[in-house]
C-alpha cells in the first residue's frame, strides 16, 4: 500500500511541492472542463484490476479461509466454523460502512510529521460513507472500489482470529468481541499504516504494503490473547483431536493462495509494475515457504505431510504480505524459507512448550509469519539486496528500526486492547460454551444443525 | 444355520466375496469397522502433534449359511483373507435360531 502514496497525494493530501503543483493543475483542469470529461482522473485499467482484486480477497474468506479452517476441526464443529466466517463477512461489511471506513481512512486533522489524535484514528467525517459517491476517486480508482477493497481486508482479519478459539467459543460472544475489536483495534492500526501523511506508522516510514502488520500481526496477537483467555479445549492435549477433513483444508489453502494475488498485487491500487512485482514475489515466497515446511517436517517427523505443505504455503503468503511492494524475487525466497521454518516452530514447539491451545494455529502462522515478514521487509527492501529501494535517507538499519517500531506498537496495542475487550465480553455474555455443549459439538448445541447428516 | 462374522483387512473383501460366491453363498452384509487386537496401530502427525491411533480400519463381513456348507465357507474365508501377517482378522461363528425373509415370510434354509 506504500506505493499508493503518490496516487493518494494527488487525490488531495499533497506532501511535496510536486504533488501540490499537480493538485493545482488538476484542480484548475477540473474547474475548466465540463463534467463529462472529468472521468480523466479515473484509470479504467487500474479500476478493472481493483474490481477483480476485491473479488479475489473476498474469495479468500468465503470460501477460502472457511474451508481451510473447517477441515481442521472435528466433524461436530464443522458448521460452527463456517458460520463464524460467514457471519463475520456480513457483520464486518455493515460495520465498515457505518463507521469502520471512516475510522480507518478519514483524513480530517492529519498533517505530515505532526503527531495528534488523528495520527492514530480517523474521525467520523466519512461515517455512513458520507461523501462517497459515484464520482469520488481514490487515486485513479473510484472510491467505491477502494472502500469495498479495504472492506474485504476488514472482513478477513477477524475471520483469521477465529482459528484460535475454534470449537469452544459462544457465537454471541464471538460477534460482540469482533464488533468491538474491529472498531477499537483494526480500524486504528489500519489508519496508522495506510491513511497517508500524518498517520503514525506512515510518517515513521513503516513499510506494510498489503497488511503484514494491519492484518496478520494484528490477527495473530488477538488470536494468542483469545486462546489464552478462553482456555484449552476439553481434552487438549491428552486426547486425539485430529482434523476431520484435510481435503477441505487443502482446497481452502489453494483458494487462499490464488485469492492472495488480489490481496498483495491489489494493494498496489493500480495495474502497474508494482502490482506485477507483488504478484511475482507472492508466488515465489509462498512456494519457498511450502517447501521449507515440508522439508523441516520430513526431517523432524519422518514424513512430509499435506497439512504441513499447505500450512507452509499460508505462512509464506502471510510473510510476503508486508514485503510484496518492497522486495524482489530473491528477498521473497529468503522471506519464504524463513517463514516456513519459523512458523513450523511456532505452530509446533512454541505452542506445546507454552501450553496454550491455539486450535488452528492462528498465532503460530499469522502472528509469527507476520512478524517475520514485517522485519525482513526492512532488510530486503534495500536495493543492494534486490529490493525496490529504501526511501531517501533510510538505511537498512533505520528501516529495520521503523519496522520494529511498527511491530512492537501493534503487538502492545493489540495485545492490551484485545485483553480488555475479551474481559468485558466475558463479563457481559461469557466467552465459552458449557461443557456439555462443547462435548456435543457446537453445530448441534449452538446452531441446531449438523454438517454431515446421518439417516440413522 | 450359522452366522459367520468375519473381521478382515479392507483389501481382502473382493477375494472373500469371490470365494464365497463360488460356494453358492448368495448374499452378505459388509460394515466398515475399527478395532484392535494383536496388530499394533499407527502414528498420525498433524502440525507436529503425534497421535497413536490404536483403532485400525477393518471390514466386517456377515453371512448366514446352512449347516452343510458352514465348514467350507469358513475355510474359504480363512484362505481368501490370509496373508500370513498379524492383522488378518478373525471369524466368529454364531448359531442362528431362525431366518425370516420379510417379503414372503419364508423361514429356515430357504430364507437364507
């Protein structure tokens, strides 16, 4: 998303003389020419790609992530996971329209280099999508498309967290937690990273092209806090809790891989060279991470597994996300290999050592992968390491420092607020289903249905 | 009449069925079952979590035969399902009091 700074600047938040001059010329031109010709600022190629990307990212959640997750739970909970993803898709859509987009992207009161309240969160000027019409533009694409594209990120982030508390959380508590979390945690972090000059991360030069910090670290940390607070599933880890259908999981992982081209290449907000490079490095990092996980598992457990290779692929997709606008193919290989190995360690060794039950490894994959990707972005963005180059005045050291600030701030902010929100929700409705409901499975006990109906 | 409950390896089904057909056994009921005996289970690994799975998939073939071919049927299953390795399964022989064909009400050998 960093590359969008130019297009955002032209649309009204100029930071340097050149774009201010451009703004004046554009303004004059708009004033002088008739309405019909004002479509000039809109690029139909960019718009076509952004429409496509938006559909691809929505496809990542429904059905991609839904299938990936639902295959990993026991058959008595398959519907509960699908239901969570589907309900979140619907609820986040409305929250985004009502106030989410405004809190994330409203630029009222922002000034380059000045830290004030609006460096951290947007105002309510765009609540209910005030001012977003058929003619409003974000860069070279209609703002309606930008709103919907960003909405799909707002949808997938809470859905990722759902992996941590699968098979035991109350549906009502889940909805309440996510509505609060999306408003209080996601929207501000998104604002800090992507809303333009004056935003906290943006001004510090934190590189997060497609959401390593905003989406993955954010979701991963919230997942870890939730897994710890809600407690282990009954019987974990003594009893066998195997995935009930890895075929669904593999299909979901494949959809995630394909959909991720919309996530990363779409984050260029244009059909240009940056989008092309983002697509290429996404493919390379994902393949590298899939192979890394496969090999590590092969060595450690004697056999390569399908669940292993697809989980590795997701780890690679996560890790390349912040880097996909900044690194080249060689950086992508290193980021992929590192995330494949480190996420394996996170989802197996760390999880078992610390004893929390992150059911579907939302922290192990998205938290760890996001942190690995965000930090290595600072290294491999350097031109000398095949990257697209650092901003003027930045060195690998200072860029890495900026990345550390972004990561650390997100971990602390998200961790503390997730904890508080969960405590409030626990007090209001209780986080966890009753023991007998958990034993019968959430499909029957929460939804009065079963995924695999038997005549007997 | 005898009920033979034959617990065999899943891949033995075709051979057992052919051997029984050759004896004139006209029907059977097959169920997918899981169990353990002397054969050890196997290991499954999901994201580093190793599970020892004791229950091994088998097929249970149920047939009812008249006294006169019971011995030959048992021999046929024994031969068809035998690989010589642990885990080939077992045959339980149970006396049957009566057989009734629901459609016609026939009883005894002619209902088998």
